[in-house]
C-alpha cells in the first residue's frame, strides 16, 4: 500500500512539473507550481554625473516696440497710429531690418473717461490704438541705433529687448561632448581611487540642455517725445549647459 502511494505521488509531481518549461520558466499550461527564471548576474556599477558648459555670444536681438495713440475719435486715433507705425517700419528697414523680421500686433480699445474727483464715468469715451512691432535684429551692432530711430519715428513704448541664439544646436552639441568627457573622467578618477576598473557603459540618461531663452513682453516702458539718440547696448555672453548621468560597469 505504501509503495502504491509513493508511485502515485511521483506521477503527480511529474505532471505538475511538466506544465513549466525548463528553459524559460514560463508555464505552457495552467500550473500551480511557481516557476522562477534564471536570475541575471549581479553587476558591480558606478554612477556618475557629467556636466558640460559652453560660453556663447547671442546672434539675434528681439525688440518689442509699440506705437500708442489715443483720441475721442477712433478714426483720428487710428490714422495717427498708422502714420507713425509706417514711419517706424520705414526707419528700421532703412537700417537693414528685413520685412520678414518685423511682425505686427494691432489692438483698439474703447475706454470710459473718469472724473478724477468722483472717480465716476463722465459719459465721454476715448479710444486707444496700439500697434506693437516684434522686431528681430540680426546685426547686433545696430540694435541701439534701431531703438533710437524707432523712437524718433513714433515708438512711445518699449516692451523689452532681449538676445537669443537663432540656432543653439551647435552649442548644445559641444556642451554634450564636454558632459560625456566629464562623466568618463570622473568615473576613471573614482575607480582608480577604489582600486577597480571601468569596463563598459551600462546606461546613460540625458537631462537636457539649459539654453537661455529670450524674454517675452514682460514689461513696458513709456518714452517721451523728442529726438531718438542711439541707445548703448551691451550684448554680453550666454552659458549653454548639459548634464548627463552615466552608469558604468566596474570590475
């Protein structure tokens, strides 16, 4: 009797194990036996962060220049604005700014006039016409001259001047190469100190480049009438940086 149960038990175990493939550990049929795949070799690793920084000079300037007119007559405010804006565009084109580098935004707003003593509407209305020109200057030596000429021609509000790179990809590529070299140098230095050897790269994560972006119209500065003198402009330099994380296999 005992021999019979031993044989039946062996057969049952064989049936259960048959539901699992020996090579992959993946059940080929419903199976109540836990099948475990072979574990990967535990690797000894070293994680480092590399940084690359490149100094670059901006090559374009973005200017936000507005002509603002107001009048109780919308037609008068409109016509005055058109005359001045046309003169501003002509002045900038005379200094080498191309037509495709000038973009217009045009608004007309109706406002009530308020009594300064009672702070109540007087019943009168007036109209404010704003023509904002977003200008891209590619000759940075002329930025100050362009600003002065624009003001003399009719610009009475400056929404900002900022500098940018038309194509930051070469600087990003250079910063990336420096970050890679920095990561490897750090890994070799640490490995030497620990008495181990860097064998190969296991993984790399790039956190993206840090590239200064031009400011949008964040503020507005009104300017009075009179002649427009050349504005002293300092372009300065920018820093484009790249950060990567590398996991090296060591032995």
